């Protein structure tokens, strides 16, 4: 497993992380198998959120960690906060601090390596977030901080108050979620793909050395389903299969390699609980697609070049 620097720091993290959103409906034994499969491939980075399965994902993870032959200090554990489902987003100091306490309790650990603000709260007061971050860091409960689904201006607003470096921005990115790339390629065009919804976010993150964490990398839409082995996408799957044969891996590895080929600091979040899928996805870290192969996959996914 290749590593990248975390944000602008020199701390090495793996190019891939295990997302545990789907761990909530698994048995402890199944969760343990997924955790150990990931760890065996070099994935020692865990990504969670306080809302996953209403907290059950973190409970199951904590139990699986106790059963696995993996010590806490061998893992980089990250969780997210700020969403109260169906009600509001909440970046108040008290909610952030209370959420971390709940996460630590469910996971049965003493600290988080990273805490990420889950989705933008339009009522965010940067100074209040800063107070929460300072308290959590001073207490030893959180080491590093990041954001998720933030655009460039929201990150800049947060940076006016917080003392900590923003290490991550977690965004959906993959072969069937390419609007940010489409807008770059269609600069100065008049078609719909030229519409920039995100303020050149990819370029901003690359320029500021903020690590991109790509969530739902194999999904089309937000949660519509996986495009891999999906009969709705025959051209894409044919190209994935062709390259999988060339590199002697599975389709997940090629779809992963496509994301990692983008020239920025990127970490792919794999959300599968299937040990075989985890191992195949991890193999993508060792593949560097050619420029033509990258563009061939982009076109096969249904996108165009102006």
C-alpha cells in the first residue's frame, strides 16, 4: 500500500481507508473479518461518522477491534460529526464536544486521530468551532481536524478562526461522480458541463495541500448503487474488465487507480465489508494508469471531451 502525506504535514497515511458506514448491520465476526482484511493490505486508516447506523457502526467497530489482533496505536481512526438526521446540521461547540465523547465511548477508545465536520452548517460560527477544536486537542481527545463536503470559501471562512490545520476535505469523487473534473475540462464552453458548482474545488485543495478523501468511489449518483458489474454501464464495465485483465486485478482496483491517478493528495475511502472487495480495491494503489487509459475510462463512463 502506497502512502501519501496527510495534508501539508509529513505524516504518512495510506492511499486508502476503510469506511465503516455499512458495519452497523454486520456481526462482530463479519466486522472483524473486514477490519483484518483491510489491515493486512496496509489499510490502517478507519473512517466513521457518529450517525452511521445511528451509532451502531461505531459500537460494532469497537467490539471488532477488541476481537482483532490489532492494537489501537496501529490504527488511524477518524470520525465525523455535525449532522442531526432530518433535523439540522450543528457545529455548536457543545454539540461537537458531546459528539466526540459519544464516539469515543461507542468505539471504546481514548482519542480520535482525526475529527471531520460532516456537512456544511450554514449557521456555523467559526469562533465557536475553533473553541471546540482547541478544547478537544488540549484534552488529547482529537489530534487532527478536517472537513467534509466543504467548498473552498467555506474552508477559508473556517480558517479565519481555527488554530489547527485543515488536513482533509472529504468529497464524493469517482468515475461516475466527475462534475468537478467536467467543469475544468469544459472551461470557457457554453454547455452544461461547463457549470462550476464548487468553485474549482479540486484545484483549490491541490494548491493548498489539503488531502482529498474520496467517498463512495464506486457509486453512481449519491447512493443509487455501484457501477461495477452493473448492466446499466456496459461500456464502462468492458473497459474496466479490459484493464483489469492487463494489470491482473479486479475492476475495483482499476476504478480505484483511476481516482488515484489524479495529481493531488487523494485517499480513497472503501466502504465495502466484503474482504475480497477490500483486497481488490487495495490493489489499485499499486497501479499507475497511463494518461490514455485514464481518459479512456473517463469517456467510457459517459463523459465527453470538448
